């Protein structure tokens, strides 16, 4: 946690909300507004979602549940993004049930699916980038290039296929454990 984040968290704990809100309404709100506007939301939607995210942040801090490993801006952005995706899902259900409003259901459903796929891809990419270079290479070879263990062994300079298999297994397990530890990512991928 950087020093600014630490100061903000401590200010929330002490109830010094004016300086906290001044900071939060600067950089984090702009990022959240940009995200929501680019995903069929309005400035009013962005403000509503941002305020909900701030309330969640305050509650997490006051209950001593805020994970200090998270970047404050990143935490707010992730919460706001999840709130927006949840709202879009709820609206999809309401729009689908209301056949008299003239909404093009296919366009809305396609947009929502695209939004969900983008969110999942971005989240997985973020987790993937936390792996060491060797693991990223091995998983890239398996998933994207569809190489077998013999080919991976040759590319990676391993003595045999068994070394490639064990490293592949270790990297998959490490990635899976990172996903399991990140509750937001796990929830996103399960939905």
C-alpha cells in the first residue's frame, strides 16, 4: 500500500471524510466514469455506482476488513465494475420480461455478453501477468499455440517431456490458487 492509500484509509478510520472524499472524487471517479460511459452507462449511473463503491470501501475499512494488499484506486474500480455488471444483469432480466418497451433484446443481450467476456478476459489477463515468465510461456504454449509437452520441452530447453509436464502442472496449480484467493476474480469467473 502506498503512502497516499495509507493516509486515506487512516482518515476513513478517524472519520476525516472531507479530505477522503476530495481525493476519491478526483482520480478514482474519473476512471469509473470513463468505464461506465464506455459501457452504455450515463454520468448519473457513474455517480451512483461510484457512491455505492465508496460506501462499500468505508464499510470495509470501518469493519477492519479492507485488504491492505489492494491498491485503493484498484479496489474502488473493481467494486464499481462489479456493481455495474450486476446492474446490467438485473436490467437484462427486467428488459427481457418487458416486451412492450420496444427494446431490441438481441442488441442488449449481445452487449451484456460482450461486457462480461471483456471483464473476465481482463481479470484473467491480470492474474496471468502475476505469473513468472516461465509459467506465462508454458501456459501460452499450451493454451494459445496448442503445443504438446515434447514441443514445449524443446522450446523451453528442458531435458525431457516429464519436466515440461511437471512445470505445466505447477504453473496451472499456481494460477488456480491465485484465482481462488482473489474472491472478486473467482466470483466474476463463476458467473
